[in-house]
C-alpha cells in the first residue's frame, strides 16, 4: 500500500508484518480426526490473537513515537481488542461447529456406503479445504491488520495536519502582527527622519544667520572704527582750519595796517616832493571793515588785498614812528 512508507521502522519482530503462511498440500500418511484437524487450526487462531494482542500492547507502550501509534487510553484499546478477539473466537467456533456437523454427515454417509477409499479421499479433500480456509483466514487477518495500520496512520496524519494548520494560522497572525509593528516603526522612523532633517536645516539656517550677523557686526565695528577715525581727523582738520583762519585774519589785519602805513608814506613823499598842504584825517577803525573778517573754520578770498614784499615791511618799520596814525588828507 502507498501509506506503508510512513510506517516506523522498528526492530521489534513482534511489530513486523506477518506474511501469510503457505502450507504444502502433502499427505501425512494417515487419517486424522476432526478434533485434531480443527484443534490445530483453533490453536493457531489463538496464537495469532495472542500475537496481535502483544503487537497492540507494544504499540501502546511506544505511545506517540511513531506514525502508527493508536490514539486513546491503553485500557480502552485493550478492551476493544479483547472484544474483537472474542468476536473472532465466536465466529470460528460457529464455523467449527458447522464443519463438524458437515463432517458428521459425511461420516454417516460414508458409513452407510462402507467405502473406505472414498472416505480417505474425501478426508484429504476436506483437509485441503480446511488448509485453504486457514490460509484465506490468515491472509484476511493480514489485510485487516494492514487496513488498521493504514487507518491509524491516516488518523495520525490528520492530527498532524490539524496541528500544522493551527500552527500556520498562528504564524499568519504573528506575521500580520509583526508587519503592523514594522509599518508603525517605519512610520515613526520616517517622522523622526523628517524631524531631524528639519532641525538640521533650521540649525544650518541659524548658523548661516549667525555667520551673517557676525560679518555684519565685524563690518559695523570696522565702520565704527573708520567713523571714529574720520571724526578725529575732522576734529583735527577743524582745529587746523580754525588756526589757519586765525592766522589768515591776523595776516589780513597786518596787511591792512601795512597798506595804511604805505599810503601814509606815499602821501608824505608826495607832499615833500610837491610842497602842497594836506589835511590829515583820522583813520577808520579796523573793526568797521567787515569785508575782511574771517570766521573760524571758513576761508574767504579777498579780491583787492595783496601781500607786500619784505622791503615794504622794512620801510614800514622805519617810518612808523614819524607818521600820524590819524591819517593825512589833502
């Protein structure tokens, strides 16, 4: 059978299959009684039942180790086997009684005819028939055992299939749960990655802004330094301009004074040369001449004023004592 490959390979001879015994159909040399013939067959049946009982007990002892183990409690299986053996014994006894009745009929029939040769032939035929019946019974029992083994293996395989299906369902549930966890973890990781990218971008922007602020601060500091330098240079320039203005004003006043003295000297020379009478008027105060004023920090160009040479200054120093400071008029 195809399911015989799934049967465990045990070393115990009691668990092996029992091949049907083929008996030789040879004449033993003498007549035997019906008790001897059917007694041996009955003894062989009893021995077979005992062997079957041992096989079942060994299977129960082994438990669930092999694929041919019979499920259920040992006591229940033992009671079931005992009941089967009793049923078989009853069937065999009924067949034995039928055969004995048939033989008795044949004996009566042969006793009436008185033919011993025919009786021996019929006994041989009956013995052969009994042997064939025993062989058929053994073969039938063999195939019943095979059927029982296949049924047990099928039951065990069904149990294994149910267990595997339950395990597969559990694995499917776990896989779905793990997939849900993985999806949630991926979502969390994606959110965390986006958050880190946003923080990094914000940090980079803050660093850029900080760098720009530092640059602007440096530029402002440099500009403030330049401004302070320009302010100091402007103040120094204003001071120098004030000093230059004062000096220019002093020079203009000196030039005006020299011009007045030169006029007086020229007028005196003219008087001496011509001998005319002149009238000397008081000179105008220097404070009334507003056109020659120079303010501090500003310069004004004078159109008519010219610097005198050094000779005129020497002449001024010689004649300043003899001139009238009030002025001379003709």
